[in-house]
C-alpha cells in the first residue's frame, strides 16, 4: 500500500467513530427502519429487487444496507477496515444480509470474485482515487454484460475552492494534477472535533471522468 493510500486509510479509520455518532448519517433513523438513500438515486435506479449490487467505497454501509432493504443482494467495499467492521456489525444488528469486503478498490479482483447486475458509487468518491482509468477497468471487470453502472457525484470543479474559507477562493488545481493535494480537517466533513486530520485528494476534470468510463 502506497503512502497516500495508507494515510487515507488511517484517516477513514479515525473518521468512522466520529461519523457513527454524527447526526448527518442519521444512524438512529436507519436502525428504526429508514432508508439513507436520497430521492435522486431511488428515482433513477429502480427495480433492484433480486438484483446483485456492488457498492464501491461504501464507508460503513448505510446506503449498501438501504439497497438491501429495497430488495437488492448487496456487496459493499471500502478501504477502511474500521468502516467495514462497523458495516458488518450493523448488518447483523438490523438483520439485513450483506457482504462487506475491506480492500483497496484497485486491488479488488484479488479480494472478490463474480459479477454484478449493478455497480453503484456515490457522493464524494472520485477525489479519493488516483487513477480513474484503473477505476473504470475495475467497474467493467465486475459489471455483468448489460448491467448498470450508476454514479451520483459532486461536480469536480467545486473542489478547486478552499474548503476552510467562507469566500470562493481557488486553492486546488482542476486540470492535469498528477500529484494529490494534502488537506487538513478539524474533525471531519460530518462531525466537529478538536483533532486535526490530514489526508490526500486528487481532482479529476469532467473530461477525465468521461474518457475513463468510455475508454
């Protein structure tokens, strides 16, 4: 595991217990039977009952388990072992069958076999990936012929702005940034805290994303 990947794994391991307690993740509502899926993906990705679904970068599995509540046969994958441990615990607690795999996404063929009717990924995932061509190859590897790849994601241009400034201040590159940018967060995007965490992100232009997928 390279230095950037290892640092991000440690970051997400540290963030997981913060997010477990964060109101943003609505864990109490989920435990009571609610779905964490947003209207856009439920409206666009329909008729999942009985279909196999692979959720890439699933964090601690709330959306994965919500797809299972909708009838899908789900597998979730994440780099963070602490996230996967929590996902498995939640699966058992709410009695929703699911498979969860801890793996580097780009090494997933060495950790998981089979193909899926649906490959799903959502909200703040691409900025953690260095190589989108390799990412697209992984999607193609696990998607059944005629299957659906579904992604809902933030516009990449939003990542050029400083996240710690109330003003629109350009601090990060949009085009041709091979090296990641190192960021610092006090707490996380979903939970306040005193500890400052560091991680690494890559920005990818729309053309890079589309070309990776159609290539």
